C-alpha cells in the first residue's frame, strides 16, 4: 500500500515539475529551477524500488501453488526491475540534479560549459532505448505473467485483468515506440495503471495477511 501511495505522490510531483527536456544543457537549466522537486521524486522512487522486492516475494508466496514456475519468472522480473532501476536510472538522475544545482550557481560561461559537458553522459543514458527496456519492458513482462497466474489464483479477476492490460500496454509502448512515435504516451498510461494495480495488489495482500 505504501508503494502504491508513493507512486501517486511521485506522479503528482512529476506533473507539478513539468516534463523534462532531452538535451544536456536544457536538462541543467530545467533542473536548476526544480532541484527540490526532483530530489523528492528521486528519494521516493528509490523507496518504491526497494518496496517492490517484498511485494514481489509476497506475490510469489501467495500464488506459487497456482503456477510456481510462472511466479518465479514474474516475481524475478519485478525484483530485477527494482535493482536495474536502482543501479542505472537513479544514479544518472542524481548526477543531473547535482549538476543542475551547480549550473544554477555558476557565475560564468566557462563553468557552465564544463557542467554541460559533464551532463552529456547521464542525459544520454536517460534517453537510451535500453533504459526503456530496463524500467518499462522488464516490469511489464513481470506484471503480465503475474496477471496470468492471478486468473486462476486468490486475487480478483479485476486485479488479474488490470495486470494483463498493464503488462501488454507496457510491452507495446517499448516495442512499438521506435516505429510509432505517439506510443510514447502509452508509457504514461502504463505508469498510471501500474500504480492502480499495485494498490489493488497491496489491499489483497493485506487482507490475506489478516486471514
């Protein structure tokens, strides 16, 4: 439940901060005015990644008697996503946020030029297609597999079907975005659906724990 609520707060903070740009210098200008908001987003995102581990383990324990192999794969992918996100995504965001703060405090063009050069690598990582695979495709497949098992398990059909839709949409948004540009919008929808799915799962796991 904390994971789901944290996602809601992150979405609100992201909307208030506004969508980030693409290029390194634009990143620094953008972050120099939004340092506090993005440190908040980063901190909460690290917490959510860590919370995905016990959630994945709980899902495996709750559904292993339905299909052990599928749940090993599904829970394993969710845990893999958490560690990939912690190892790749947020260190690069942390670098950009730090550089953005320094960019805002820079007193001459020479300092700003050096900071922009330093920001090229983390901004390139965040724009790479591989990052989309790590943070969208991997958890989408994990949620899809878990949703399939839920159809025959102790979770409601609505939670199961929500997991299926979330997983399929996440896969399509990553696989199709190089060919159809508007599919990038599907990434945002996938994030919202993931938040709702996590809340449904959390509530059901809580009820199972009470039993």
